């Protein structure tokens, strides 16, 4: 790994959205609920910790935001159902 690669990795790792997404891949308070709309449930159950990290780091900023937006909708449905 070159110095430029390390800097790029450090910049990505400090991104709060990526950190949140990685945390959601590791665990979610709703992970026990049968909810087919969760964009992370299959990944949470099938990837190793290293694969989860690599998955998050390879997403574009836009993709990270899209997944987090879907998670927020899931959260709203579970916490505040209409």
C-alpha cells in the first residue's frame, strides 16, 4: 500500500456516514424483526466482519447515502408505524 492509498483509506474511514453504515452492518436493534425492506439484513447475516468493512469502503458516497436513507425509512416504520 502506498502512502497515497493509506491517506485515501484514512479519509474514507473518518467519514461518519461510512462508520454508521458499517455499524448497521454489524448490528441493528431491528435485526430480529421480520422486515423484508431492510437493505442490510442479508449482508449482515452473510458477510464476515472484514467483508462488511470492505463492502462499506467500496461504496460511493452517493450509495452510502442511499442505503442510509433506506435504513431511516425502515427505522421510521419500526419505531413510529402509521
